């Protein structure tokens, strides 16, 4: 489980996270939703130690952020940030190999190569594996980065808006793959999603943020209501139940 306790975070005198305490359960898929600027990326950046802790505690199972070795955390948790900077003259396969770094420090063995091959296959990147990143479409490049995160083979996968740039087929395929990782390989998926319908359909658990605070947590079928859309997102959208899942009518 990921446990966040009393996390506060300020930049230049502006408070961005306000005393955030939340548990992200182990196993299954937790979706983090909330309006733009709610603090979702900032929270994930703290969990993955991309931002230094100012106050509060973050624990990932038995590892405490700020006190554990970075290499231990890298083998337990992988993150795909919202903005990735890519090196143009790097092929898809070379990028995915970087995902194995925490395990082999750059000297890939047979197990590492097998995992790279598995990531390429899982994301249908075979035909693109030798192409340089700057020759790909935004969506293809994005998929390569998700595959790199997958290749890390960690218990926890944190993905910040991984559906950006993906078409409907690619979005559904990625969500189905992440769901399968949670269901059959005991991975814990924590994912920031803007599409509430995707979140409600695929996730077991929602964490709703607003104004740098946790607004509510729970099952999609309990949380996604007309009232939530009004109060948290400030929009008057109707919610219907479709196949026992809430469905926001745009
Ligand atoms: N380095 C920074 N300097 C100033 N403001 C920041 C910085 N990083 C984030 N913020 C602000 O913090 C708030 C939360 O940002 P973020 O966590 O990216 O939101 P979300 O991912 O939910 O859209 C936003 O208002 C954003 O403008
Ligand atoms: Mg964000």
C-alpha cells in the first residue's frame, strides 16, 4: 500500500498541496481524478520522489520516501510522468531498455532482454522497435514510454495521463492491458485520468482531488454522480448507469 500522511507542498509561497493524507490500496487499479490544477501530478511526483518532501510522510509498502535507497524504490515503483522529455536519436527498443536499468545497471542479461521483448510485444511495437523516437507520431512515442515503464517490472506502476494522444482503440487497449496486469500479475496501477468514464469503467478505486486536497475516495459506482461533477468539476453533466457503471453524458 502507498500511504501518504499530512503532505504539504508550497512553491514560492503558494501552497499547492494542503495536508494531503490518503491510502492508495495495494493491488487493482486506483484512478486519480480531479480538475486541471487539482494537484494530481504533484501528489504522484511526491510518491515517486521526483519532488522533495517538505512536510509529511510517504511510504510505499515498507519503504519510506526520503529514507530508503533510491535504487530500492526504483525496483518497486515505476512512474510515467505527464511530460516526458525524449532523446531524438534513440530507438524504441533502446528507450525500453532503459526501463531495465534499476535491475541491471545498464548490463542487460537474458532476463532483461526477455522483458524488453515482452514489453515490445505487449504494446504492439514490433514494427516500430528500431525506429527513432523523433520519427514517431505523438501517440506512438507515448506508447513507447508506457512500454518502458512496463519493462521496469515493478509492483507499482504510476501513470500520469497515459491516454493523452491516444486514439480510442489505443486507449481501450492500454486500459485493458493495465487491467490485466492488475488482475493476473498482482501489479498495482495508479493512474491519472481525465476521462471519468474510462476511470469509472476500469478502476476499482477512485481518489478525487480538488484545490490541492483529497475531496473523496471510494468505488466509482458510489462516487461518480451528478453532484460530484457539479461540486468538484463545476459542470452540470448528467450521470447514467450503464452496465452497472456510472456513465457521464457529455
Ligand atoms: N513549479 C511550480 N510552480 C508554481 N506552481 C506550480 C508548480 N507546479 C505546480 N504548480 C501549480 O500547482 C497546482 C497543481 O498542479 P498539478 O499537480 O500539475 O495539477 P494537476 O496534475 O491536477 O493538473 C497548479 O495550480 C499548478 O499551476
Ligand atoms: Mg497533471
